[in-house]
C-alpha cells in the first residue's frame, strides 16, 4: 500500500517571538554544507544570520511590513510550523518566513499603533503534527511544501526547488553530495513526494550539481562574486539545452552530474561567476548560449576557432560574434547558387545548348533553378541579411 503522505494539521495560536525562522529554507540556502542542525536553530548567532538573509532586498520585507501596517493583519495564506524538538513552546516556521520576519519588524517599530501590535503578539498558525519517525515526518512535510512550491500554488524559485529536491534525493537514496549518483528509482520517490515528474527531478538536480560544483571552486568561492541562486537560468541552459554542440562544450557526466574539469574552467571563464554580478561576462544572459551553439556548429574550422577566441579571450558576447558571421554566410548564398549553375552548364557546350535535343534536360534544370530563385526571393533575403 502506498504511504499516506498528507500530514495531519492543527490550528494553534503561538506568540510571534516563539516562531523560529528556518535557516535551512530553500529560498536562501545556497550550499548544502551550510545546513543548520536542529539543536542550533535557537542560537542567537544563527537567528541573527537568518534574519539578515531574510532582510535582503529581494525578499521585500519592508514592503510586506508596510502592507500589514496599512491594511492590517489578514492571514489569507497559512503559516505552517512544527514543534522544535526538546522545546515546550517554540515552533520552526516551515512556510511563512517572510511574514514572520515582517511581523518582527513591525513589533520593533515604535511608530506602529498598539492595536496592531496587540493583534500580532500571538498569531494563528497551522501545526504539522504526525506520529512516526523524524524521517517519516520529514517526508510528510516535504509533500506539503512540495504541493505548494513545486506545483502552481506558490512556487519557489527554481534554485530553491532544486535545493529541496536534492535534500529529498539524498535522504531517500542514502547518498551524500560526495557520492551522489543518479538513479531513476530514487528520483521516482522524490517525484511522488513532491507531486512532480521524474524528468523535473533530473533537470533540477543537473543544474543544482553544476551550480554547487562551480560555486565551490576556490577561485569562485573566495572571490568577490560567487555562485548566486539567481544564476540558475544561465547555468541551466548549457546542460538542459537540446543543442548537441553545446552539450559537448559544457560536458556533464550522466551519472554523477559533475562537469568535466575543462567544462568547469570554460563555464567560469565565459560566465564570470568570480566577478561581482558577473560583470563583463560574454554569456550575459541565457540566450547567449544559443548563439554560442551556432558558433560551435560552424563547419569552417578556422572561422569557428577565431569566433571562439573572440568569446573566450576578447570576452565578446556570442550574439555579437555570430551576427558578423551570419552576414558573411548570407553573402555566400549567391556563391552557392552560382556554383550550382556552373555545375549544370559545364556538362554541355554553348553550341550544344542551342542546337541539340540532348541539351533539353540541362535547360529544364536551369528553368527549375530560376523558378526556385524566384520563389525564394533571394534579392530580398540578401537585403534583409544586410539590414536593408
């Protein structure tokens, strides 16, 4: 019989300062080794770091706090919690860390009227409670959050989803980051828990492994830049793209999902993860990978190597490099047509063409070629290629 994953829930009222922010929230934990253990969750140092993370601009805590001040506290979406081990009345926030952080900011604001503060001193939350082992409880919590954040209810960022999927995969497989291997049976358990497909699990893990591997390189980890969760899309394109040339350029092992050493050097070189905000990177956005694939597929080896040199050494965006090459190829269209005409005409002499019945097949070929030219409107194509 399939395991029943939906957890039991109970509505309770908890003091706002007894709600503990989750430092392991997939929204902002960027490295698996940064995970905080249960016994350290209440520590002042950890709590301070978690608040600092939640206070970053992208989480829009001031905007959320101002909204509550102006419109009052209307808990239209549940805050989910679980009781901390060995703690009588403290609860870890599983869902709702932004709202709890905003409430804390409001309670520190001396300008906020006492009526609102009184309402926020203790708030209603949904406690996840189930008997069973910690692992069983974690699977049920994963299911609850998976339905919300991997489905259409309230999606996490792609990186946050990937981090959560990796946690579940390592749990079900008994593996660690160091001995990770892809297995569809393990992935199926994760997919069932989070209500997603096995293919989604595989895609997220491929990108997560790339980001972890590159982010943990000494030159990236100790730099002023570093791997950020917002770089998910630019990291995803080369490993998830169907473009075959790109897959060979940024090669990833099909079992461990680790990049080849040369690929690690290449991706950091053209994505500039070591630079603040990836300043000056030729791959400035995910779309640039598509132009790089066109460069890699160019049949002219000399041209291809020169274009790669412009991208890798001169740091020119692939779209700019390819635009020049595309204009060259547009001019070559005339050459190809003329070569085809030549291959037809050289089979007969001019005298044969005008005076013998044997030349009729050649004339038909020429007429077909002219018809094809008219249909393609090659004059317009050439003008478009030159920007006219």
